[in-house]
C-alpha cells in the first residue's frame, strides 16, 4: 500500500494551499486506513485543481485499498473462526487459577513411583 500512497503524494503539485495536506498524508503512509481518509479528504477539497494523473493514481490507490480492506476482513473472520474452533475443542477443559488445587491433583506417590528410562544399552548396527 505504501508504494501506491507515495505515488499519489509525488503526483500532487506542491503549492502553498496543498502543502499542508501533503505533509499530513505523509504522516499516514504506513497506516492505510488513515491515509485513505486523508487522501480522499484532500481530493474532495481540491477536486477542481487536481491533475488527471493524480486522479488516476487516487483511483488506483482506492482500488488497492478496497482489496486490502477485504483481505483484512477475511483475515479477521478466519481468526474469529479459529478462535471459536479452539474454544469448542477445549470447551470442557477448565484450569483452576489456584496453584494449590493443581498441586493437590498430583499425588506424591504417583510421581515418586514412576520408573525412569531403561539403563539397558541398545545394540546399534
């Protein structure tokens, strides 16, 4: 998105009345949502004096922004779906916030009677 934003900014004729808007847009190059708003605000104010090249680049940016926004929506939906799937998978799994209750669930004899690994060496061929 940054490349398209930079193209739009570079295509604008720097004049005393446009300079403030250009500087404001430059602040938001890395934030597509904010840049989109600033750029379209600029276009609505200066629509009569904007070059055809700038208008073409604004349309191109808006198309890419719409594609990016749709992808972001799909990613959010996928993340929500994944979270719901995990929640359903572990729905009955509850962990007590108390460490004491967890420790009481582990019996000392069960831990101490565990056999360690076999000390018999394997014959490797």
